[in-house]
């Protein structure tokens, strides 16, 4: 049987379809290839004599001092500050924008939001501080002026829609024992919570009375341990005897001490003449606080309560200046204690959660008022990191710190400087800069720059002399030589970083706000073109 031939599979050739490539695509690819031949790849071109490196060199790191490394590759200037926060002005060397942001820098380039500002009088410290207050207010911070000695912040606070409380002859009085926002709210809290807040509140009241008694119009000294114990019990008895929604006043505490209730006598372990001897001095000191030169200031309930819901608050005590320095000191202690007590109380019951801007202008006067304000400043500087409160300490010289009466107070004041990571230094003398170098390392070039700002022969930058608010009152500006040569120029020093020198120029709105009525009268009298 013949084998059937095997049939091979028949394949049909595929139809080849050629699609024309777009002309533009070919031209783009050719351009890319041409560009690739123009620039070498990361390891170089391949091929003979092309210089291709099979391994990428990681490089060698060399370190050296600035004086030597600067000659190899001259990095002559440090890095600038982040362009966020409060715009100060232009860098006097590079022209770039310089900003300060103590609250935003905390935890990044600083450890706390404290700022130390110092310069000679008339160099524009107040102008910079007010700029920080205005800008931070726009960021949602609450501007708080616990004791405005010269009344220069009242117009700014009013423009911000804030609350201005005035204390003085026939203007208003302040109760040092005022409970602030806790008034009328304690009865709404639980018993345990209410008792805890009352203990804290009475403790603040005691410390306020002790600080006031330390002034010349009180006892002229700090109460001893027996007098403090008597005051503590008297404050608690006077507070317990008040109706809900009302606060005791200083005369209520005096009445308790004079009556000598049984619990007070038991605590002092004294009866009859012995009790009178132990309480006679403290009663006389409290009488001095509500009579004599201080009459009408602390002898009743607070006339105008502080509005903690306002965008800014200020306690204006400029009317007390006519009564002398000692009265101003007592007023500052009372207003600071009242303001901080009100804010802390509001925070404790959830009525307030905003951060503060606390410009402590006239710091030299506050430090010399007594240990009460030094302790308050010390407490604020230790807690401002947790609350993100920007505290600004403004002074003329580091010698203001050394003017305190006791070494304990001087040590606390030095601690304020050490806890401020940000320093702003204006025009200062060579002697002052040597003292500053003991706290912040200033280079020779930085000292020379700051010293040139304080020189009488310095011409400075072309800055309008009407741009800046005087620290110690206005002066005629009839010619260029009457204004401070370093006005508006500051060196911003953050820790050990190189300082950034900036020049401040104010807007027309700021010029209007920073001119007080006194400045306006002086300007009219001198016939000058503006006040500083």
C-alpha cells in the first residue's frame, strides 16, 4: 500500500503595513539626541578617549576656620532668617527682607519665644516692639500691656478694637483682690474644682498684698513669716464671707485682722496684747495702701474690668506719674498681678486659649518697683514655652538688672536674659557692648557696626526722622543732627548665629499710631516736620 505523501502547512505571508511616522516626532527625537550629545551624562561619555569614569567620586570634605576657608571659597555672610513672621526691614548688607518670628522659631532655631531688646534712648526700640505687636495681632495673638506707664499703647490698643483700662485720680480704681473672669462663675463648677481654684486664687491674692506691702507706701519691707501667715488666713476668711459673684477688698482684710477671729488667733497662737503686737505692723501697712498717696486707687472694687475676649488689652497707669515714682511702682505691681491673674484664671476654666504678646517696656522701672515684679517676670519667662507667649523685655542697659537691691533679685533678672534666645541690639556704647559680649558672643565686626550707630558723626541711612517713636519723650527735629544716628537699625542675634543687621522703616499708619498727643503738641510748638 502506497504511503500518502505528507502535506506541508501552507502559510499565507502577512501583509506588511507601513505607517508613516509623523515628521514632528522625528524632528523632536533628533533634537533630543543632539542635546544629549552636547551635555555629558553623569559619568561622562563612553568610548575611547572620552574620559568616562566607571565610579562616581564622592568627594572629600575639608574643615577649617572662617579666616582660612574664606580664602578658598569666600562664603563671607551667614545665612539669612526665614522670611516669615514680622517683617522688620531690609538687611543693611545684602538688602534682603529680614523677619523676626519668636513664636514660630521656638523648637526650630530657638528654645523659647523670649526677646531681649536693648539700645540707647531714642534709637527706636518702641517702634520695633509696636511693629511686633501689630503684626502678631493679625496672626491671632492677644496683645497684653499689663502696665502702660506712659500711655503710649492706648491708641494702638484702641485701633485694634481692644480694651483699655485706665487707673488714676478720678479715672478708675483697681481691686488687688479681684478674681477677674472667675467672678460669677465659681458657683457653676463642681465642689472639688471650685475649692481648688479658690486655693489658687487666694494664693495669688496673698502674693499681691505681700508685693504691695513691700513698697515704700506699704511696710517698706517684705512681711515676715508671722505676718504672711496672718495675711493668708485673713484673705481666706474675707473671701469666704463674700456673696457669690463678689470679691473682697483690702478694707475687708483689714477688718478681719482687727477683729481677730478665733481661727486667726489659734493659727498665730496669740491672745490679747500678743495678738495686737503681731498684727499691728501689717494692719498699718494695709491702711497705707488704701489711704494717703494711694487713696482712690486700691480702696474699692475694680471700676472697669478687663475684657479678656478683646483682641488686645491694656492697663493705662500714666495718670499715676504725677504722684511720683513710688506710686507708679505700686500701681505696676497691682496691675501686673491683676492682669496675669485674670488671664491665668480664664485659661484655667477654658475661657481663653490664645497666646499673648507681652511687651515689657520701661523694664528698668518695673525691675526697681520691687521683688513682686521680678518674681512675676521670672515666672512668665519659665512658662512662655508651653503657652507660646511672646515676651519682649525692653531696656536701655544691662546695668538696669544690676540695680536691684538684693542678690536674689539680681540673679532672677539675669535668668531673664539667659532664657531669651533672641536678642535685638540697637545703638549702644562701646562699654555697653563689652557687657553684652559677656552674655552674647559678638564679633569684632558686629561691635564696630553697632558702635557706629551710636556715634555722633554717623550719618546712617536715609531714613525719615518722623518714622520712629522716641523712648523717652520727643525731641525737636529741626535738622538732621538732632535725631539719633542709629535710629531704626538693629542687630538681630539668635544664640551663637551670626547677627543680622536690619533697618526699619514705618508705614504711614504706624507713624500716625506712634505719635502720642504729647508728641503732637511738641511738634506744633517746635514747628518741625514730624515727631520721632
